[in-house]
C-alpha cells in the first residue's frame, strides 16, 4: 500500500514537471532514463527495508550489536550497504565509534580532528540510516591512542598535568554528542571508554559530567570499563549514576590452538567466575568483544595484528559462539568488535563480514535461522 502510493506520487511529480518544461520550452539536460532512476530512489530504499528478515530479539529485549568504526567522512552509500548486511545477519543495534584526540598522554585538551572525526551532521545522517533499518544506536566517541604509542602507552594510562582542565575540555565535547544523541533520538551515549587511570581518582568529575549530560539528553548513559578493571566497578560511586555498565571484554582465554566451542566456553566460565558477584548488581552491556581470524588469537584477543599467525576464520566463528553462550544470560547486550567503514575489503581485520562467523550471528540473532541471503 505504501509503495503504490509512493509510486503514484512520483509519477504525478514527473508528469507535472514534464508539462512545465513543455510549456516553457525548457529541455531537461538529464536523460529520461536517469530522471526516472532518480525519481525511483525512494522506492528502491523502501524495497530494501521491506526485505529485512525477522529478528529473534528487538533492541529493547537484547542488544545484538556491532561496533562501527568511523575515521574520516563516511560514504553514506557504504553506510547503507553495511547496515543492510548487518541487519540481515540479525544485528539490531550499532555502536558508532569515532575518534577524539589529544596531543600527548599528559595533555589537558581533548579535541576533534577536521580530517578524521566525522562531523556532527555526518553522524546525524548515519544515525538516520541506522534507524531506517530499525537499528538501535549508541554514540561512542573514543580517545585515539596512536600518539601515545611512541611512549609505549595507551588511553588507559593518560595523566593530564591539569586534570580539571582536561575534564572541562572533555565534558564540553561530550555535551556536543549528547545534544546529537537527543536530536537524533539515539538510544544511548557512551560517556567514556577505558580511562583506567582516570576512573577512581576523579569520581566527582565523572558525576558532574553525567549530571551535565542528563540536562540535554534523556536516553541511556553508559561507560566502558576495560576487562582488567572490572573488579573496581563496585567501589566507584559514579557507576551508580549510569544506566548501564559497559565492559570491553578482551579477557585472555588460555586454551590451545584449534580449541573447541566447549573448551572456549569452559575457559570463559573460569575467567568470569570471580566477576559474577562484582557485576550482579549492575545492568551490564559487553561494549566490545571479538578477535582477529587467526589460530590461537583468543589468548591475546586485544591485538590489532598477529604477525606470522595462521589465518583461520573458523577460529573467529567458534569464539563468537562460545562468547555468546556464556555472556548472553548475564548481560543486556553484546557489541562485537568491529566493522570499519572505508576499510580495504581484502585486509584481514576484526570484521565478521563474509566469514563463517556470519552463520553464527544468523544462528543466534535471526528469528528463523535458516533464512540465508
């Protein structure tokens, strides 16, 4: 019904424009075939959305999520294709990750980059496309750590020389994205990720930041803890002011190469047994988890490269299955790491797209898991 009405409206517009052009002896530069193609674009998008397969979970029931990494200015056609692919795998939520910067590990100013940080307007467009595919959206600015690596450090080790100035700067940026989250009706905003060195010492500033954000944004707020600081969570006062607690779950799984799902599952249970009591009082979301498709990489799941490793995409698939089975009963959502926009499709990465891992996602996240595109 919607499609037929849309077609009728477009045909009326084309006829109307044709009459005007003939009356004024104006000739269209665009060929008729191209004019028709442009006119039919809304119909094509409706058809794409109409083809979406049924999901096992809505984003309110369980956040079956994928992290999207955006460096630079996104190609919206690629965004649309990526979201369509993810939606057809059963993904119902996306976390939009994009970089913030500071000049060094002791700097007091957090900034965006004109070259690498997408604009607020671009992020808004990406969110709109996600919503067209009925994907829930988390906005997640992350401090880029390339500049720290020369000193052998990462974002979890920053030590601003003037912490109050750093928080003033950081809070100002987060408020900007809180306003974006409110105007775009994004489901959640991640206010910080893996600031290990800043978590316990400056709790009053985190509380101030949360209270300031809540004045402009009425969705869910969360903070992502690195896996090695999870036991700190009960002692942190600012956690009580959050709606969800995020965990970047790069726990090393100490099992041999070619481990089975059962072996990985058993090791997962061993790893998190001591954490269950610490996490039992909080709504938990796994905000990052995933591995590269190499043999044995689950022993160091946080690495971005695995030199001389044996490529084995089945390892990634088995890891996803064990991870989902263990964490699903304990959390409100899982966001796999990561699909990077603009990445060379031939580059080996964390992405599960076009790998056997896709079948695992379909198995657990599609309502009818035999629906294969």
